[in-house]
C-alpha cells in the first residue's frame, strides 16, 4: 500500500507532496497532471523491477530526457527526485498482514543531456519518522501493528536500515522479494475491451494483465477458487440484468472463454458484450482476485460506463479497504487509486468518501530571480482549513457540483 508520494523535477511536478489513503480518487480535467502521477509510479516500479538503464530505455511516452520538468524557455531541470513511502505486507500466509513501513527513493540527473540514475535506495522506516499515521488519525491498534511488523522484520531495537540498490538488486534479498511483489501493482489498468473479448490461451494462472487480455483465464481461476460469486454479485449491482458468469475451457484449443447470463436474453458471448460491461468485469475480477495484492490503479475509471453506473462500480471496488482509524487490527493492505474527470462520480462520493478526494489542477509557476515560468501540477485534498492554495474546501466542492448541475442540459 502506497502511503505518500514526493516528486521534484519529474514532468509537471516541482516540490510535489501527496498523502495516499487506502482509497484515492484524483479528480481533474485532462492535462491537469493525473496521468503524470501514474507515470511516476510506473517509472519507479520499472526501475525496481528492470534496473535503471532498461527502465529508462523502455519509456513509452517520449524519451527519457522528456521525463525532466521543462520550463517555458525550453530548458529543463538538471535532476529529479521521486520518493514513495509505502507499507509492505511481509506475511506469507495472507491471513493477517504484517505491515512494515518502507521508503523508496530514486534520483535521476542529466549529464550532457543523458539521463542516468545517480541514487536508488530502499529503507525500512523508523516509526518516529513516519508522519502519515498522525495525519490520518491512525488508531493505537494500527500503530501497534505497524511497530510489531517493523520489529519482526528488522529485529528488536534496530534503527531504520538503508539499502542501496544496484543492477544485481538489493543487499537485502528478503526486502527485495517483497518490494518486487509490491511495485508490480503500481502500473495502471488500462483495459482494452477488444482484447478482453478474445479467448485467453492456457495455461494461465496469472493476475489480470494491464490491458485485460487474460480476463477469461482469470474468471476461470476465480471459479476454481470459489471467488467468482463475489464478481457476479457486484456485476449484478453495476450492470442491470447480469445474473451469472459462465467460464468455459476449450480442451482441444487449450483456450479459456466465458459467457455472461442476462435475465432477459440468456447467455451472451463476449463479442456481444458492451465495452462498459467488459471493463466492469475486469475491474471487479482484479479487485476480488486473491492473487491481486497491494494497490489497484485505475486510469479514467468512467471510460465506457454510463455515469449512473460508475458510482456503484467504485462503491463495490472500495468496500472492505483498510481503515487505519479503526480500533481493531488491520485485515488487509489493499488499496484503490483511480483517476477521473467525472462530476457524477464526485457527486456520488461526496461527502461520505471526502477523505479520498484529491483535486488536481495545472497552474503557472514562476521560479527564482530569472522568473522562469512553467506549468506544474498541484494536488488539493479536501480539508476544512489549511494554507491558501493547498486544499479544496467543502464549500469549493459544493460550488463545483452546483456549477456542473447548472451547466447540464
């Protein structure tokens, strides 16, 4: 579970800080920086998994040099720093989490126009250095569980341990193992219905791919694990008339397939299902998959769905997430992070899930004596009070929703 992100010098971010609760909805128009934040997480994950050189070479949006914050005069910053605080589950059984606070820091610099990673460290944080539990109002029970998890990992009386990372990985193989398991979930699900309609080749026992291409295989496995009924129940609440999911396996072709049963039309093949139905199935399957641990990242959750259905889908996706304010022990470290520009979704989440709403906006930044200008992303959590320009007040949210209602035909 990601708990905090700090970014300086990456794309549209300068001195950017954001606490990340178990449910985070980044709300903002296009070009406000929502996707850039997900890109930063994906880059850190790629560096952990593949190493710095390979991660920089595999950038899908422009070159590695384009990752550095650029000013209006065409010049860019010379370095960037990305720090991600997280709580990693070190349990093997999955019955009860063993939470350990961990920090990952990556520093990149440009040398003669060539980007390179100059620092890459992972550390187990001291409890006294972890600030988010206090800001979240974490209970004594949650803090105790966090301290016990940290002690179980590093040993009684140990201080925060810093592990430089290299091409060969970390000097702590156990930490490396669990960090790799954590960051694999940071890449957003960008589901492609056309791929989800196709049969999935077997054997496949993996979690849902980012584009959803193995949905049929995941549904079959969930059926074998007696977890498919959870997907069916939530799908029925999101898609009117959907009553059952029928996984299929073609022995001769060794392919997985499925049908969806509707009350009015019976069994329907994937090629006839709407994009919205397929996307909802994919997201719900990922949410209920026991193999899907940590953070579920969803870009533009409303794509392909009617506004009235998006809110119910998000309610289903966020049920059962951990609440650090509860007195009892944490039962899981699952998390949902999504981006949206849907006012209808904001209206549905407000005010019950106001703690998870963060509005993003692009503003003009003027730096130093040279008065260099650039566009930067600001994240404005919902709060009653704070420094001007650092939060969105409840009144601002009400005004936003009122303006949307008046603008609707």
